[in-house]
C-alpha cells in the first residue's frame, strides 16, 4: 500500500528546488537525502507532446525548511521548468517499508483504515474510511452503512480500544454525535 507523505508544490528559485506540502509526522526521516519516494508510475506532468514524464521514484538530494515550508531538491531535477512539471505530484512510501510504532497506543493511518467501528455492546456503526489530522486531535472518518460520514475524535475517552488483530475499533460516543 502506498502511503502518501507529501505533495510537490511550486518551484522555488531557478535550480529545480520545489516546495513540498508535508503529509507525514516524520518529515526528517521521509525527506532525508538519499531517500527514494515513489510517485504514480508513468504519470505525465503535461499533455503536450514531449512533456516531462514523472519517474516512478524521485531521490531526495537535499531538503531544508524555509519560512515554515519544506524545500526539496531531487536528483536530476536541475531547473525550474522540470520542477514546474512536477507540481501536484504525490510522493509516497510503501507501507511495508514503514516500521510499526513502538508505543502500543500509537497507530499508523493505514492500520486503521477499513477497521469496523463498533460500540462496547458490539453494534456495528460502520468502518474507518480515513484519518483526518486536525489541530486539536486526529479524527476517525466513519463511513456509515447508509453512506453518510461522521467524525469521531480519536481520543481515549471516545475510542477506548483499538483491536488490530480483531479488525475493529470500539467507540463510546456521547448521544447525538453521529447525528451531526
């Protein structure tokens, strides 16, 4: 499974450096020099004939923070035109290459997506569709059986148990939360 760790933004300067919208908790590890990040295989950055073809992997040459933004140089991207052609490219790592967290109370997003969401009595409420990372707390996006979505704060008071081997998340929700 490809885990998205960033999205390439606009070029910065004339030497091929780009801004990256970071989508990982560990940017220093994911964007370390020498790291190879996967992209969509065969993606073409433009429909024009002779357009730059985005490689399946981009190797980090250098990364630095500048005014709160991550600036990255990739091997082989030497000018602003090629950097511009990369704009919008999603960067990812294979989930098999990501070590599981050491803390038993910490989970990676891909471990939670698809798990059944149940009450302590076993009533099925739906399944985890994705995780939204909000400033106050992470949110489980619940896909209800009727197709609607609901947000559940991923805090111990509302999510007392995550049973990865059992494929379920147990939630204790205040009345009316799922009706919002």
